[in-house]
C-alpha cells in the first residue's frame, strides 16, 4: 500500500498555486542581469537641455558661456573695425604727413581759397535739396551765396557772401539729409576706405550728390579729370579740417572705432532732427571722450549750428540820492 501511494505521488503534476506569503525565493535561482559597458550606458543617458541665454542653469555645476554680439546699428562691426584700423594705419603713414606738408607749404589764404571754392561748387546741391525739403528760405540763401561768390568772389575763391552786408553763412545740405527728412532710416553703419564713416542711407545720398552737377552741367564738370581733381582737393581739405579731431580720437578714446561711430551717428541724427525742428540732446549722445571740445564735420556728419544764448545786459544802477555830482575843474 505504501509502495502504491509513493508511486502515485511521484507521477502527480506540479502544483500551480502561488507560493506561501513570506517565502523568499532562493538567491541562487534568480539569474543576474547582464553587465553593460560604461560607454554604452553613457550613450543611452539623456543629453542635458540647453539653457536659454540670460537664465541661470538648473544645475549649479553647469557652465553657461554667453557672448555679446555686434551692435544693432553696426551688424558688420568686425569687418568695419578691420577697415578702420587699415585706414588709420595708412593715414598715419601716408595721408597725415601729406596733409601736414600741405599745411606747411601752402599759405593760409590760399588754403582758405581752395576751401571756399569747394564749398561754392556744392551750393547747387544745397539749393536742390533745400527745395526738396521745402526749406525755401534756405534755398534762397544757397542761391544768393552761389551768385555772389561766383561773381564777386572770383569763382568762389573769396567768401564775400558771408561778409557784410550779405551775412549769408554756408549751410551744407545733401540727398542723405533729404532721404532722412522723409523718414528713411540710416541703415547699417559702415566704415569704407576713401569714404570713412557712413551708413547705407548716407552712402546712397553721397552718390547722388556727386552725380548731380556732372549730370546737369555737363562738360567740363562731367569729365574724369574734373572728378579726380576735385576729389583729391576735397579729400585733402577735409583731412586738414579734421586733423584736431583725429588727434583727440587717437589720444583720448580707449576705443577709437566705437567712439567715431557713436559720434557720427549722433550728429547725423541731430541733423535730421534739426530739419524737422525737433529738439535733440546731442551732448548726451556723444561719446565721453569727444563730448568736450569743438564739434567738427566728419564726412557727411555736420554738427548743427550752436544756438547763441541771449546776452541780457544788466540795468544800470540808479544814482544814489546823496551822491554828489562830479566836480569839474576849470583852468
């Protein structure tokens, strides 16, 4: 009987009931998970999210590198600064010494005559743009200056229009001012060889200025010889005029390129504001290293005329009652 019971138990199927609570499986029965290489684990790890610029990283151990881009009004600052440095190097080595020799070798009255003649040649440009801006009074002053200096002033060599009884001062104007007057922005700042500081709008206006007189007057003003001669004379005259400005720029400004850019753009903005009769705080916009001292023309940036303060004379003190009249001596 016992033999039959043992045989029946041996042939019975395995039980499918869950194990009794509290019973722990043997450690040896659980297979160990396969070990992954360190490189594979690192590859599967999630990449850290990029931290937006200007925000603190979530992980204090993360290092965020931020950089300051080009100024908004000077997107090509890197290229412009290279051009600026090259122009300054050429100026120090060649143009500056030529300008100094011109000043030493040429009498001041002759240099002033060249300056007056160049200004007189630009009076038609001043006249046309004053009319386009509906500045009738300014247009008549330009016309009067051109007529007086072209005749009495011997083709503009003498500036009789600015003397008594006419007293007509020179007022530079151009197509760049007209474009700005009608709301066209300056556009990106540029520093170009042979031109210097300018902007997209001012460069377009300059090209129109240079083509106005040759287009309407014809020969000899349209000849290459005239364009070359007047271009050299104007460049030399401008270099003499800004010599003091360049010395201040190089000696007093830690960043000459940025200082000239801010100086140029501030004065151009002040010019456009003056055409509209709007107030403009120019001193607050100028770089600190150039705020003191005289303002000079740099390229197409012409400082607006300074307003002369009214000089009020103090009223004479009334004579005192006990004051005796002065005694007169007779011989």
